[in-house]
């Protein structure tokens, strides 16, 4: 190799390393994406080839180090008890099958989230640590209550248990949460990564992040089969990663089966490939370690992205609660077994990065993670990318917002824009509201963008658009029939659910319960209208727990003619059922209870709370000196509430003891 060629190669290798490392830091830190996986893989493959051909390898090359899952997460750093090394990867099915040799292997989905290592001692969760660089991670044990499928205690388990799993979000939960943000995340994995820096569990609990175990790293039990270890985790109540055993003779058919399941949406979490591991855990532990990869710990197959070339038909601007998102519309193409004709472009910055033009531009499209259509390249630009200066939903002016990281997003300046009221529509159709079962935020957003929904009553008139809806992406006869059935089922609404659905400021479940304990729904509406006429904002302050502020908020809502008209439009579509009033008594009078854990004799904890309150008692969320009883069916557990109760001398009673003492009929 000439010195000139070597200098050119060194320059290119250095550029690739710096570019890939910068993109990795953004990706693993939950920031805006600098490039998609397709482009990253392309540059990584180029770097690997150059390193092999030239022998020029720098220590900070992404081929030599483990990518850190969370460079920017605050917290105490600590060394892993068992190194969380990454797996060697391939895109070759032949190499993947060859690795199995003639041994029994387990195939599982390679989840695209953030790895968390969870430790239990004698059945008690004691530690949650991020993967970090595989050797040192960040302790985020304080966030454990926020993760689904991560129990704080495991009944009957003794000894030391270390489990490695992936924190992930379903696409449905990601879409629902993402559309409420002023600066949406590019994908579920970025949102999960950004969530790991939360200060307390309540900050991220509504994101519905699930932790899915993918291997049992250590147990004091003598279990040397990987499959039996996963069975053991399932017996403890964990939802584990989808897995199935194969030999090298059947592995290829297994790859096809797993891939088809992901493509068809059977598995709800994002995945970017498959993983195989040996059933014999003793054999697997005996491999060597190269470049931070354990050679026998497992082998990953990264799916080859199928790129379809097509022509851009135009850009549609989709309104959500906080921003207006560009969506590419293009000539339909067959991709991963389905027909694709649209793909989100995320934000203005992504459009500029790709060099998106106007109609007629030639583009390349993939299905990221086999699921999400994504534009990855513009091969021929025609015309210019135009940003609308008015909102496509309400017609108000738009403005471009630039975040601290430089991401540009488009926003409607009107606070009255229907699209900005998405969260209110979502509350209206929720289970606590009128309960239009299965009508998601994502579909509500679509119907708003289509111009079908302007007010709550329009939800009951969606059947006017069913013929059009059957032709829309993601819909068909069956889904339209289910939506129709859900809407019809929501035409009979309990009074407390309707009042909650109306999104009246400061009027939540507790206020509604108190109002309907004193009035029937019909009487309450007549009464509040009378209060409006007389400008009597303190009409309901005589009800215990309703001060001037809440009473005033309730009356003021009905003083707005638009609100009353909106309610009348709803009433034309529904029938209101009166709430059956609970008989009251004094069996719990003057007593304060805390309820924790599962209940079995009452329908749920809310039902138990309702009984206590109907009998003059009070239920609070935390154990204090003022607590009279802690109700916990696991009386002997070492939970935080049990410990606090013992420390303060608060009696701990089971649900049955409560029923026996307070004469529940």
C-alpha cells in the first residue's frame, strides 16, 4: 500500500469512526437520531472492510468497543457482577446456522430496547443496573416501580438471582405517548433510553415501559439448561422473550417462522434481529472473549433491510397534540410481504438530512425492524421541500421550533386547534370515560387529521366515514366492525363516567363521586344550570371536601355556552345511567387505612377504598403515624410499607381480617 493510499484510508477510517461514534452517542443517549440503522450499518460495514483490508484499527473504533447504552444517565456507576458483554453479529443466515454446530440451540427475538440487569436476593429486588459499557453500568434501582414485568418480590424464592432483560415499549404505547410531546422521539428505543434518566418512577410510569427478561445469568439452583432456566423464570411469573429450541437442521425454518411473526406484528415489541444461544450453559460459559464479545454466549442475526425504490407523490402534514409531522406519500411498493405507500419523516430536520424534495423525487424505503416504513435515501431530488405556513387542521399560522439539540419541528400557534385537544379526546373515550373500547390515540389523531372529528359528539358519527375508512391503511372490514361495535356499546354511559369524560377542570373522580352522592345526574345538571343563572360559584361548598375552588370550577364550566352546546350534542347520541348510590354507614368512622398489594375479596383496591369511605373511613397512599391499619394480604412481606408500619407500630391486617372486623355484608 502506497503512503498516499494509506493516508487516504486512515482519513476515511477516522471519519467513519468519528461519525459512527457520534451517532451512537445520540442513539444510546435517547437524543435525536443523527442517522438511521440502515445508514449506520452501511457505514459500519464499510469501516469493518477497510480495517480488515488495511490492518489499520483504532482502539475507539465501534468494531472494537461495546456501545454504551446510556452515556448521559445520571447516577452511581458500578461494576457488573457478571459482565454484560455484547454478542457477535452477522447478516448471513448461513453463518448463523453454522454457529449452532450439531448442538441444541434456542432462538429468540433480539429486542430493540435498553438492557437492564436485575438482581434478587431471597426473592427481594435489590438492584437494577443499566448495561453501560458491559463492565460498568448505572444503578437505577429507584426506577424499578416504573417498569412493568419487574416485580419487587418473588414469593418462595431463596438465594441469589441475576436476570438480564430488555426495557422496551410497544409501538402502540410509543405512538400514544409520543404524539403528546412537543419534540417527539424518533423511535421507541430512544424514548426508553431517555426515560432512564428520570428522577422518580412517577415521571415515567405512564410510558408503559416493560422489562422483558432474555436470559437468567445466575441462580443458586442447579439449572444448566438455558431452556429450563427460562422455564424457571416463567414459573416465577415473568413474561420472558419469545424463544424456541432448534438444531442446525431445523434452525433455518425457525428463522423464517420468527421473522414472519415479527413482520406480521404478532410480537408487540420492537426487534432488530434474532439471537441464538446454546442450551448447554456450561459449554456456553467456556468460550473466549474477543473485542468485548463472548464467543459462545450467543450469536445475533441482524436482518438485511429490503430496500424498495419508489417515487414520492407528495408530503402530508399530520397534526398531533404538540407538533405537525411530515409524512411521505409515495407510489405503492411491495416491502417485507406487504404493500407500503406512506412513511413518517419524523421532523423538518430529518427531511433536510435526507434531502427530501417534491413530488417526483426518487426515494428508497425500508421497513425498520420489519415493521415501520422509513425513507432512507433520496436518489434523485425533484423540486423543493415545502413547509406549510398554516395548520392543515385549523388553518392557523405555523411556526418552526428549534430544540437545544438542533432538531426542528413544526407547530400550530393556535391554542384552540382541535389537534391540540387530542389528550382530551383520549380521556373522553377512555375506560374511565365513555369507554369506546380500543379507540386509540393514534386512530383519534388520524380521524382528527381527516377532518372527521371536531367535537366529542362526532365520535358517535364516525359511521358516516366507514366506507372510506375501510380503504385506509391499517383498517379493513373487521377493524371497522369492531370500531362500530365499540361506539354502539359506548352509547349507554354511566353518569360518573360521562362527567369524567367531559374534562372539566379540577373535577376528577373524587369530586364527581361527592357530587353524585348528593344529586342524581338529572338533578345535578338542573342544579348547576340554576347556579349559573344566579352566578352562584359556591353552590357545592356545603359538600364535604368541595371547597370554593372546585365548586367554582364546576359551575364556571357550565357557564360557557360552547360547553353546554357540546354537552347537548353528546346527549343527543347517548343514554345516561344513574349511579347506584352506595349505602353509607359508620363501621370505619374515624379510621385511616392504607391498602397495598393484590386484593381478592373486593373487585379491586378502588372498590375496597370505596367501601371504607362509604363507612366513614379514609384511605391514604402512605403509612404515617396517623394510619390506623395497613391492609396487605402478604402480612409477613418485607415491602417498604410493611417495614414502615412495623417501625411506627401500625397494625398490619389481611383483607379477610378487615372484612371480619368491619362486617362487610
